[in-house]
C-alpha cells in the first residue's frame, strides 16, 4: 500500500532518534519507509548494523549508538550533537520513544543548531509521558480519564486496591525510570490483592502508578494520531480502533483499523490546543460504553509505532506532516484513507489465538485482508522482515530455553 507521496524536500534529511534498547521496532522501520519513499534521506540511531531498521533500503546512514536509558542526559545530547555534525545539515528529528521526545524538548536550545524541532514547551513532553502528571492535566482541562493514583508507599498501594477494588492497572509512573529501574515490566493488569503482592511484594524501587481498570467487555479501544504545528493547530488528525494488542488488553497494538471519528478527533484537538502542544502525538483512548465517554489512557508525545495505520488521501501521515511543516512546506489537507488496517503479524497471531481460546470463536480480522499495511512485510523493502524473523525466532527460543531451565531446577 504505497500511495503517491506529497512533495517533501529531499534537501532536508531526517534522523530517527531513540533512547533505550529495542532493536525490533516496527515504528522506526515504518518511518524510514514513509520518508524514504518520498525521497528524504533517512538516518537512524541503531543498536547494531543488523537491526531491521539498519537493514532497510530506505536508510541512508546508520549511527551505531546503543543506549540503555542509564546515561546522563548530557551524554545523550553530546552524542546527538556528534551525529548532527556528521549528517552535515540540519535534519528533522523524529522521536520514536518517550525518552527521546523528552530529551529533544528539554535540550532544544543546544540541539536546534543541528536539528529541526517542533517548538513544544520545554517541560510538556515529560508531563505528558509521566502518567501522574498526565492525569493532572486531564483533570485541569476537563478531559475524561480513568481514576489514577501514585501511591507514596507500599501500604498506600494496598489501600488503593482495597478501596477501588480489582482488577487494577499498574504502570511505571515516569519516563526514564521505566528503562533504568522499572517498577513493572510494562502495563500490567492485576486481578486480586494476592496477584498484586506477587507482583509488588515490597516497596517499589521506582515510582509506580495505579490506574482504574475499565472493563474490556464494556469498552472500545481507540487511537488518535495527529500533528500539531507551532500555532497549536492540528494540521492532520487520524482516528482508528485498536482491535488487538500484545500482551492482550495491555500491550502494543498488533491489529487496528482506521475509522473516522469526528467526536474523538475534536476532543484530541481541543486538548492539544489547550496545553499548547506542538509536534507528533499518539493518544490511546478507551470508550466506556457504560457512560459513553472517551477516556484518555496515554498521551505519547512522539511517533506511535503503528502510525502507518493512517494516511490521508493526499499521501500524508504524521511523520510526513512533521517533515513538511518543519521544512517550510504546506501540508495538503484531505480525508483519511478508509478502509485501511494495520497488522504486526508475529505479535498479532498469539494475541488472536489467546482471544480465540477465551471466546471459542475466530476473532475479528483474523484472516488476511486487502487494504492492510503490514508492519514488516512489503515488496519494495523485504530485508527488515527477514531480519525481524531471525531476531524474533531467537527471542522466542531464548525464552523457551529459560523456562525449560527454570522448570528443571524446580
């Protein structure tokens, strides 16, 4: 699914910026393909020369600079300055994770010599990526959100569970700590106090956040991707439905479809304007069918991994919109493409099988469909899919071996 691209400036390169180790990232591959197909030279920060992103035909240059999130911000900024000098001209910086978005915003004065950056308020990406601060922003600006609490200690954590009841959702409260010293491995659903104690037997080493669980059977998961210009106006807004995720109900999107939703688009636009947001954003919502309100779960102040779900009839996605705007070119206005869906095959299959085992029937969009953008497979850039297959097989084999050793010791 490669529609005609808008006229991007080939004299302005782009750099995919990341913090942390996640070499199997389909969002970065999607960004390289989207910009590369439009004639933009794409550079990428990679863990090694054989990551799927590094092997994309659309990546002009690779900077092998593995990071862990344990580095001091000054070290990361110094590395970006070196990369910027090596590229030689100011390039559009495309953040692929929350930490990169925070870093670019908080050190924009120094980095703007080498990179084109949206003029987002310095502290705003950190507040949006921080789950407790995001909830405060939602309350302040009248945006519905699940009840959220940041317990001060282990006793307060248990008290919240007893007062709210179970299930509960646990998340790492802040960016950076999720990489350097995570309290939980990601978004975690606990269904009882016993499960909570098994997950958090002692004081959490890092700040933890508790969020009200909105029942899956009485909710729908929705996505909003948008790009806001310097004046706070949303230049492109896309909405869609999340069909499945991995891990189920609390992980990355593995299957989604584009669905125009003017009500949700207006809600996202209003929030971004009120807080003065500028740049690419990926918002996760849950429509609570019990009260008919869209409730904001997450606001990711950067490119979402599944951003290629969305494209306008003029060939614009949020990454192309970012490049067009920061390079001084107009962003064509047109409707989002429908029907259109998105699939991350190697993760969607286990998610679909878990759903089928639970519901005793085939899930939605289980079989291949037309109009599907695939995260890895594509005819004009096949090598990243092969690299991902090798790495994914190795990851699965390693986990199975570790489980076998654990059981052998038991």
